[in-house]
């Protein structure tokens, strides 16, 4: 009985941790490959995301309210919407967002 309780608690803790990592949490980094060739490196720090595009210097974005997933924006018109291992990426210079998928290692 006691072993069963610890097994259930361990499984619940693992599930909770995996849910946090899927949308980014404190100190979590993610790499995304987008459908038009853009590569993103994202460091999630508290309510911010530091986003590097194609190996360039990272730019800070603030989290804004989202109905689902997490949305990060900045005053330059950049917008990142993450949900699970997928993301939508857009900048003010683009007419339509790119669809991105999280990858284990950058290419």
C-alpha cells in the first residue's frame, strides 16, 4: 500500500514537471526550427523569454496573457506563441507568422 502511494506520487510529480517544461519555465531553454528556415533559441526566465534568431543576439520579450499556451511580445513587434512543442513566430516585418517545432538540438 505504501509503495503504491509513493509510485502514484512519483508519477504525478513527473507529469507536473513535464508539463512545466513543455511551455517553458524558469531556467528552461528551447530550440525551434521554423517552416521558412528560421531557427530560434529561447531562454525562458520567469515571465520573460530571451529570443535569439538565427544565431543573433538574444532579445528580451515579456509574457502577455494567453488563452492557451504562452505568448511573449516586445515593443519591436516580435511575437512568440508557444504551446507544447509547437510555436508561432512573427515580427513586424513579416506579413504572416511562421510555424515552428521544438527540436532537441540546434541544426
